[in-house]
């Protein structure tokens, strides 16, 4: 059975009650996987250890590496931005965090966000649009666009409705005038198996199926509608989110995709994406939460399905979820308990502590939070 859920963005860490005294019998867990959550895990490392008493090393490696490690039994759990199939014995998915896949650019002059429609983005990543002054890009950036104005509470923060979704106050029309540079576009893509690539190509396949004709995959090269290696000048690859962001920062005219935090780290520009409602949406925890609010989830498997064609006013089209791959039979009750507390912390508390990273937090009492807790309740010795 599938249900529509609302993600609840948590404003104050004080509203969450997962803080606990460090355990005298601290667990040291092994984990690996998606680089999308590496920054979040690093930021919350001290908070997590203080709250749970446990610790775990997280070398990242990508969703593909995490799936392999979990299959081989070399980690206690893994994070993956895409579904693991086929499942190994006793494996389940726990959707843990929700976040926007940001389209990042390196353009000369101002690093203000460029505006692009989903069709234009599909054509750029497919190699059909080759220069930044292409008529389609120029048209996207010289037109009237609608932007979202959120309602603010008394403290000046985005107000939430009863279900925790951001409240849209109104849309505002802005007329843009921007001269795009006569500069070749260099697409920087992930060379490793990546759930971020899977989420991007999955969205492109749904949003622009006549352009992005191949099925989504963890490998960008596999999902690419053609032979990506045939043009090594305009298509270059790197491993991991940090790798593509670093390469993009060194390449004028580059475009790539990664988590929101990498924009500031590598001084890359964001892309304001025109969604199906016709509104220009920046990647953020709020716009990702809006996309999550119109998604559906399978209560048995924990697998989430986004509605890429939604006309929801503030939904960001390129939104992803990171799953924890866990076992229902660890053979060790202490380890099962430690894995559960680790994922509860990262689902319900960690994103709220560092909202600028762009991860939407959920509460245990939300519809989505209940699904998370239900999946975690299946962990046992």
C-alpha cells in the first residue's frame, strides 16, 4: 500500500527529544556509501557521539560502493541514494533524509543563480545544447518568472502548516535581463556508480523523455542517451560529489550536479529550476520538503516514489532521498540497537541542527517519520 506523506522541516533542535547521555557501552559501527550525506555526517559527528555514545567511520565511496559493501557484509549499514536490487537476505530500506540535487555552474562574473527550465537542463546534460549563449538558455534568463514567497513566523523563519510543510504566501513575478556568455558548456559527471546520478537521470527521463531517452542508472554513462565518452572535451568525469564539484570549480563554463553544500564550498553558482507549475525554484530544504510532500512511499519496502510531473507550486524537480540499507537480523541485539539509534538521530535530529546544508528534517510523529520508525522497528538481533 502506498500513502502520500508530508515531510516536516524541523526548525528548532530543542523540539526533538533524541538527546541522551552517552552510553557506557559505546558501539563502534562500520558504514559506507553515498557521498551525498558525507557533509551532514561530518557536521553532526560530535553531536551524534554526545547524544548516543556511539561512533562510526564513514569513508563514503558512493552509493554503488555502499551497496557492494553491504552485500559483502563488510559494513553494519550503508547509505544509498538509489534502491538496492536485488536485496540480500534480511535487508530492508529505511528512507532517512531528503535533499535537493543542485545543478551547479561555473560562469564568469557574478555567481548569481542562472535560471533554466527542466527541458533546457535535459538538453544541456544530453549534449544537445553546447554553448551558454544558446537561444534556449538566453530565453530562460530573459523573461518574466514566478518566484515563491513563503510565509514567515514571528521569528522571521519560514512558517509551517499543521503537517510541517512550508507555507506558500504568494508568488512574485520578476522580469529577468541577463546576457549569457559566449562560452562552451563542459558537463562534469560522476565516474563512479552514484545514487545522485540515478536521481538526476530518473528525473530527466520523466521530465523530458524525448530528450533523455534511456532509463535511469547509478552510472551516468549508462543512463546517458548516447556515448558520453565520444566527446571527452565537453564531457568530463570525476569521482564523488567533491570530485565533480572541484573539477567544475576549475573549469570555466562547467555544469555539474551535487548536494547543495558543495556550491558554497567550491564557489559554484546555483540553478533556479522552472518547475511544472511554471515557478523558478532554488534548491533548498523547503523546496525539497515540498517535493517530498507530494511523493508516495511503499509502507512495506520503504521505497519512495517522487511525482516529477507535479504542478505543486514550490516543489523542486530534482529531489532525492537517501536510504539506509540495514538488516533485520544482526545476530547481536546491542548492534541492532546502535544502528537504530544512529539512524533515528540522522533522520530526526541531525538535519535540523544544520539547515543550511539543505537536508529536510522530519519528526517521528509525521507521516513520513512514522514510516521511518516502522522500518527501524524491524531491526532485531
